[in-house]
């Protein structure tokens, strides 16, 4: 205003009229155009009503002729009013008065205001933010999420937390560890109904193009609410036909994703998967014991298929052929135990195999072998050897043991021997008691699995040999123990021996207690104390016992659990004596350099440095951690750098096996430290 000359400029009128609508704007502008002010002069600065002003000038030519109107070349207003219930900006106007005040000050673009009015007739574009989701949309332009992906409470919390991160969705996801590495700790991220689990779900939806795991991407695209994500990860594979060209790739990607899921969750998948037996076997993995047992159950019912090599490699390796090298019995034992393993897994006895067992009961072919105690006596340098007694270990496991030893890069020598009768521990434990040094351990788990309540398995007719899955775990852990002891140089030779084997087929044969005896049958009737005038061609008299060499039972004894021993069948009496050693027995020196300074990086992972005094090929050195192999890069003939690209978090007691080609040459152990902990420690050290 200029009070001295009675001249005035009126601002804000155009925006006010525009908010009221076209009818009101035109009515008020006509009234003002005809208003007489005497000597006063008023300039109306009008925004947002340019079409209405132009219409008025068209009706009255004098407005143009008297130069009472000036229209800027860029007169079209860029104002947009955003009426919101959510304060996402600091400059949110309160009520209509606050909004008009901002407009009078010349604000353009998006003008935010809290108001109860709905501006139905407004000429100015009005956007309404009445829900938390729409608030999120305006805070993060271009967001790919839809409102149905969450509840209003979830969107409300997301919106409030976004304000802390200045509207950065990436920073928000990073706060919940959902920005990268979607596959890492995926069970922890998706198992639950907490806010953090929902955040993981929407992070997948928002960053769909950054998902590298094809199965995870498939599941995310087919999951409409976060509560279903976990179960869909487990079961969506069931909806994909095996004939689909994507099936194999999706199967393998899923296997990696659900590897850390607990057994209780896997049960959901198994329950749904068994509906279609023709397809179900191809969807199982060997990730969990529950699935491994389900695979064995399927085989027992439908037979063995070659695809088991990919589905359950350990079982396939157990069933692979082992060629015996034990003189005149080599071919016979090779054929016998190949059949025995297959019959054990398929849970039946063929008439031909039963006839072979009954024939063996007459001829006792095992007597052509060396005794176990004799083989152990021949082991050189016992003072540098470690004796590992696996109770109930028969030769049936040799194919699997040999492959495990090869995988670990170990040298293996096996003697095929037989034990004393009856095949019970009390008769056959002398080899362990007489061992020359204190480095010896007994592993009882295999025996407990076979016929003790502690094993958790109980036989009933027709039950599949699901205990085999646990048996193979015991074998694998034993070879791991051997590799560790040898790599740590606690011994030069790791000896695996046993007191006896066991028979599954003698249990499933379910032969009645047909042999009368003056004494009580022991060990499920496989033997009994000897008595005078016993005339049983199927029994062997030894150590004061009568021992059955067929699959029969003496009377007055408790039925076996899942497997039995005490008799003289080949699987009960023939045992291996295995000597494992490192393939390199020279004075090799391996050191982890800067062991106290192994730090992880969230993006780059971890790097370790090694000194190895001698290898055959510097380009063939690798490190295995938790069954993952990492290639080492040589900087010279003795120094190596090993990038551990996927170890991005602090971790204690990491054990790394060092390989020269396929040969295990040593082990190093270390802790991986996080950078944040290191920074904090350095800061504390300043005081």
C-alpha cells in the first residue's frame, strides 16, 4: 500500500477465488471490475484464475482498451495444493488461513496444508493425503509398492521412520538390513509377524529387479501378503511342474534359500509335497534330516531312481559300488554288499539274496579274511596314531567313507577283516582297551541309532529304513574329525575300527524264533549261551556261545529295533580297519598372517593372508570353510591372499581347511571382526 497516494496492491485474491471454484471466481471478479473507487487505485495481482480474467476481458473491451489488464506470458499457475493429515514437511500450513498466507507469499509448486475442507470446486489441483500409504507415496516419489501390501498401522510406522531418514527408502531398508544380500539370514528376516519381517517383504517388492536368486524372485512375484512369504518360500516349488524348463534352476536356487530353515518349518513343505508321489521325490533336497528320511521312505515304497544322485548325493554314494581287495573273497564281497545296501534302502529281501545268506551260513566265507586284531597290530607308528572306534561300523559304509576321504583330500588304506563271535561289544572291545596310547575315542552314536532307545528309531513292519539318514551323518562327522585331527597334526594316522557290524535285513526278514534252545536267546535271538547236544547247522559255536549265521532267531528273546548284531551274517561279522592320513607328510608350514587383524567389510567381505612353505602348484591352492571353497591368489611362491567374498559379518572360531589341489594339507582357525567393533575399540584406546 501507498497511503500517501492512496494506491494499493491486493495479493492472494486469485488463489482464494480459485480455491472457491469457477462460479464464485467469476461472480466476484465481475463485481470488483464494476466497483468505483473514486481517486483510489488498486492493482489486483491474480494467480490461478487466468481463464476467468480472460473471459471477463472478452466481455468488456474497455478493459483492454484502457490498459487495465496485463497478462504475463507465463501466466498459467504451477500451484498444486496437497491437503494432508501427515506432516511430511516442515512448511505445512495449518488450516485455510495458513494456506492462503503461503499462497499470498507467492509459494508455487506443491503447497502443503492441513485442513478439514475438501476443496471440491477448486480450480487449483488438489491432492489429498488422507492415508499413511499416500503419505509414503508423496515422501518417496516413484515407489513401487501398493497399499494392499500392508496395513494402515504398518504404513503409518513406515512413514514416521522415513521422516528420520529424510525420505530415503534405501537408508530405511539399510537400517533393517534389507538393502542388499536378500538371501543372507533369510529365515530370520521372513519368519515372523513383526514389523521387521514386513519391512523385508516390502524391500523385496520395491527392489525386485535387484533379486539375483531366481526362485526368490519367483516367490516374491507370487506373494501378495508378507504373512505368506515364509511358507511360499518352502512350498511354491510344488506348484511348478517338473517338466517346466525353469524347474531345475528354481529347484537349486530354492535349495540354497531354505537350507537354514529349521525342521519344524520343513514339515510344512513335506506335508504338502507328499500329495503327488510321482512328482514329490524331485522336489526334496538333502538339506534337512526330515527331508532325507522322506527321500528314503519314498525309495522304500517306489524304488531307487538315478535322480537320487542329484537329490540326495550322500545316499547315492552309500549305494555306489565298492570293489573289495581282500584276496579270494573280493568279488564275492563286492557283489554281496552291493546287493545288501540296495535291499536295505528299498526295505525288502529278495529270494536270491536270502538263499545266498543261508548258503553262507554253511560255509562261513569270512574265515578267509584276516582278523581285525591282527590288522590293527600291523599298523606302524601307533604312537603317532589316533584310534577312533565307531561302534557297529560294518563294511557296508565303505563306498561313502572312501568318497568322503577323497573329498577331504585324505589318503586311505583299508583292511577287510572279521571279528570274534558272537558279534557283541563285550567280546570285541579288547582292541580298544589294548591301544598303546591315550589318543583314542569311542563313537557310540551309530550303535545307538541301530538298536537302542537313545537312537530315537523304533521298528515296526513295513517301516522304511529312515535311520540310515542319521547313520550317514555319523559317518560324515567321523571323517570330518579325521580330517581335523590330521590337519592340526595331532596325529600322523587316523585309524577307524569297529567291534562289529549290524544287519538290517535280519530284522525285516522277521523270521520266527524257530530255534529251540536250553538257554535264553540274547541280542534279539542272534546268539545264546552254548548248551550240550546242540545240533544246529546254521549256528557257529564260539566263545561259549551258539551264533546264528542265517537270519534266524533263538527263542525267548526281545525282538530287534531297526538293526541287529550278535549273529554271524557277513554284514555283522565283516568290519573294516581304516587308516587315514594326509597325502603330504613332509615338514609343511602353514601360517595365517595378521591373525589378529581379520576384519569383515559389509560390501567386500573378508580377506585372509596365508604363508604356505611348499605346494605343488601355486595356482591350485584353495580354502574350504563350511563346505564352501575359496580360491587363493599367490603373490609369490609362499604367500597367498584369499578373498572370502561372502563372509560380511563378524564370526568367531572360523575353521579353514587348506587344500593343495584335492589334498588337504592343513587347517587354520581365526576370528572375523566387524569394522564397527574395531572403530569402537580404537576410540576406547584413546582414553
